[in-house]
C-alpha cells in the first residue's frame, strides 16, 4: 500500500499537457461531475467566485473556434470534454455591484452589517493593498483566480486517471467575439480567461516530465 505522499506525487507525475487525445474514449458523467465539483470547491479571493465554466459540446461552435484558437485544435476535436473558463469583468467586481451584493447576501448569507463591513474592507483592498485601479486590472485579477480553478480540475482529473491540456493558445478578442455572437456570454460581465481539454491520451508522452529542482525554486529562510 502506497503512502498518501506517494499517491499524490504519482498523480502529479501522471498529469501532463496532453497534445493528442483518443477521440473514441469518453469520460463518464460521474468522473466529469467530480472534476466540476473540484472547480466549484476551489478557493477565491474574498470568496467572490469571479468565474464561470462553459462545457462546450456543440460541434458548430467548435468549428467556429478552430481558426481563432490554434492551441485548442487537438482538444476541440479529440478531447472527451472541452471547457472554456470565463472570468468576471470590472462591473461585477466593484464593491457595490449587484453581483457581489447578491453573493454576500444570498450565498454567504451574511447579515447586512457584515456585508457593509466586508464591502469596505474589500474596497480598501482594491484601492490600496493591490491597487486594482482600472477595468483591465480587475479582469486580470479575476483571471488569476481562474487558474486556481483550472489547476484543481486538472489535478482531480489526473487522480481519476484522466488527462487534460491547459490552453492559452487563442485570441481572446476573437474567442470572445464567437461566444458573444453565439449568445454564450454577455461581454459586459464575462471574458475568456483560459481553456482546457479533458479526456484520455492517445499515446504516452515521449519524454519524462522535467522541472527545475526544489533547490532552484524554493528559498528557505
């Protein structure tokens, strides 16, 4: 019986950016819902969950994305499941936004005085601690948090013996345009952050995983 530490490291070594999926193999509903639940349970700053997922199954939209998402082609046409990760835009990340107010009130179930206290604390964070002063900064901050969601999805997939490929090889503006034209996103509230394919490898990686050593990456002080 292997230790938890060994099991975790086996999972991380199994995971790689799968460049060629087996189009004949499909992830079970149970396994993919587990991957989605790992996304849902992911941490976000202030618990504000500034993200949403599109699980894209429509073949027509995949064809529309193909010319503007060069890094996604293998995943679009071979992966069992293709996911587009959206990040919220500035309008939803303002301290007084309807989105954050409803989240704190209806999801977090905070009393009104606690909502106002958190709102003020968050405003100070935006303006002084992280100095997120414009719309692009707000969107980039939300995008950074989507990578936590993506990492948890990929690690969960690897634990289940499922491959994945994170994807940044696309034109944000053109992918946004396709999704807006197809009625999948409201551009005032969402933009594309990152994509990922999930499925099963058609063949094993040609070389072992390579990384810098811990000595090169970690400072103990």
